[in-house]
C-alpha cells in the first residue's frame, strides 16, 4: 500500500469510529494536532481530519460503499425482498421516511435486514410515500417486481401505499405483493391500550405524575430517598412511562408497587407537614386522590400481571431474526390465553375459530373467583369490601373483553400464508398436515414455484436424516436459553446435495427463502428510528439527507464486522471512494 493509500485508510478508519461511537463531527477538528502531540513523529504529514471532512467521507465514501455492498447482496439473492417503511418527525422538524430491506443473503446464508434509503419530507401522504419508495428502488437499481411484501404499522395511509405499489408491480407484469397483514406488534399494543381504556387507564396517568413530580427536583428526590431509608427500604426512583412506547408501563407499575409504602408516607404524611404549599398543585391533588383509593394497590398488581402477558409477545417479536413461521401460533396462543382468563373452558373448546367466540355471553363466563387476574391481585382484592370487589372484578372483565374483541377483529388469524408457514417449523417436519401446507404455501406465494415438485421434495425432506442439533435450542448461560434461528436450520437443510452434486431441494429452497424474507412486524423500522435519533440529534439538525443516509448505511454495514471499525477491510473500492470523496461532495453541492 502506498503512503497516500495508507493515509486514506487511516482517515476512513477514523470515520468508521466516528459513526460507530456517535462522535460529534466537531470532535474531529484539531485531531491531527492532538495525535501528533500523543505520537510525535508518527503521524504522516498528509493525514488530515476535520468536521467537514468526516462529513463528506461518510456521505460520499463509507455510506455509498456499504450501500452498494448490500444492494449487490440483495440482487445476488435472486429470490426477492421485503420492504419495511415508516415515517416520523425528527429533530429537524421534518418527516423522516425510513425504508429498510429484508432478504435472504447468499453471502451470510441467513435473513438480513438493512437500511435502504432515508428521505426527508415535508408532507407524507400515501402518494408521497409511494413515490419515494419507488424512487428508492430506482436509485438502488433494484427491480420493482422483486418486492415480496410491504411492511408497515397499519394506518390508513399505508393502505394507499400498498395499493399503489401493488398496482405498479402488476403494471410491470410482476406477481404482485403478498399480503400477510399489517404489523401485529401495533395490533397487540393497541389491544392492550383498548383494555386500559376500559379499566386501569388512570394508572397510566398516576405513573406519569409520580415520575414527573420528582424529575428535575433534587430536593424532592432527596426527601423521598430519606423516607425510604427511614422505612428501611432500598432507595429506588420511579421509572418513566411513555404512552407511545410498547414496554414501559409494566416496569413503571412494578416500580410503583416496590416503593408503595414510601410513596404513601411521602405524599400523605411528609408533604402535608413539611411542604403544605405543594398540596395545592394539581399534580399533587391527582396523586393524593389515587393513593387514597382502597382498590388502587389491587389495580396496580392486576396491571402488572396484564402488562407482563402482552410484553412477553411484544418483546419476543421485536427480534430481527425470521419469525413469520411461528407468528400464527403465537398470535393464536396469546388470544386463547386471554380468552381462557374470563371464559369457561368448554365454551372455548367448542368453538373451532376463536376469532368468532362471543366473550360477552354471561353464561359462558367464569365466576369472579375463577378469573385469571394473578395471585397478588387476588390477595389484595380479599382485603376489599364486597362492593369494591364486585366493582373491580367487573372492571377487569371489561378490560379483558375490550382487548380480546380488538384482537379478534384485527389479528390476521385467517391469513392462509401465515397459517401454512407453520410447516417451516423444524418440529412440524413429520406432521401429517405439513405436506399439504407446503403445497398450498407454494401456490399462495405466486412466484412460479411448482407445487408438484414441492410435494416430491417435501416427502424427501420428511424422510431425511437431519441431525437434531440443527434445530435444538442452545444454552447461552445458566439463566438464558436461546432459540436457534430457523434460517440457520434451513441454510443447512438447503445446502444438502443429491447424488449428482446438485441442490437436493431446489423448489423448496426458492419457497423457503421467500417465506423467511416476509416481515413479522415493523420493529425493524422502529428500531432504526431509535438508532437514527442518536445520529440526528439537536446538535446535528443541519445534517443533509445525504449525510443521514451515509450514517445509516455505514452503521448497518459495520454490523457485518461485529460493529468493530478495525475489522472492516479497507478494499481498493473503499480507498477509491475515499480519495474521490471531496470531488463528489463538491459536485453534489453544485447540483443542489
């Protein structure tokens, strides 16, 4: 490597470090002088770094390099890809449209999810989003007809986008989009919200009020800490709950239960004596009213119990690994679990489709004492008066009913693709129904997969001597058992060769790669917004669209190398982009 290339390599590696660690661009100003002071005589004269240079190295070198790497990998897959998208208002007060691609990678032999394009927009109607999605494909040189599905969070605007993109694909003589419903994570979260609207919704406001009572006030925090010491409790602070976040209410409520006696002592005894002026504040009045309600402790325990049920599902399906093959079973299990908490078992077992079960029929409902409300809740209820118990049981029943009805209406339990995708589960390989499911699935994908060949290959697959460790769960440590990725299992199965040395399951291979690329939820995009929020901060509101795309592509690309900048191979292509970055930057500015 020449001296010039070695200098460019050093500059690129530092750029990768800036992206990986979310360092500010201004932290690069004066870097050369600092390094020379640290390592006298070691830093070559040609090395330079500044806030402007790191900016254009990201937007014109590392970003395009990783973007091209991913797009090439998508094209080589030749089995199509799913697009997930969502938009939100960022720190720049602009609509930020995030588009991510999900596909089977031949290079990694598994499903990958990567950044494709970020757009900054003023308006975000269905038509605007459709145009940007098509534009992202054109700029990336990906084929419109290769889109398998569109993943979104489910608002009405997404229906317009789905319809317009599907029409564009059909006009291009493509097979059209596969429909597996909108994001089930949003549906499940909204069902939880529907239940809270019927009962225990007041606890959401209580958690927020208590958190913000202490937030920003060192004096109040110290007073509360002193009271906890006085009561012999370990000092703990209230946790923040954000209503639009999926998993914050459960931990916030659990913390309120842990510090309950300290809260009562502080708000009902300490403040009236030591800070009587605070008693006239609206927030204090709301907190005091809630703390004095006799059933409040029982409600907190019920909400903790209910939140844990929904959190289990929401946490599990926020994984990036392919989970579409178990989505139907998990949705069915969640709905059935909630129904069984208020309905008699015979009435549940008598219905073939639980989506049609009427949970309002009193004769089929469990008695109050048999409802599933959690043991801690029941112990608290036992201390209440009869009228208070009846009122609380009625409220909890309404909460369950509201959540169940919403799930029954919105969950895609009639979706044939999701139902048949269960045959991909390794444990269902020898099931009698898996053969018919595989054949039906091949037809539903509308991708020129021969169902007769699928039937022949699937029979061979059922009889194949597959090692059990290919699909068994792995023990990471004594506390945690990790489920093996299903794409890892299928990668090994599809790599099996026949007697002629060719792929043993060519049609099954094509089907599996398509199905596993289907999205099981929109958490990939939601996670991207969280990551992007660390890049587009209040101090970086002037970042251009090119800079944001460079940051996102670089950060995603480094995941292939364990998020370690020093492990990224600085190839000739990357060096070339690094050397020409300033020229491309100036050209872009002139065009803009």
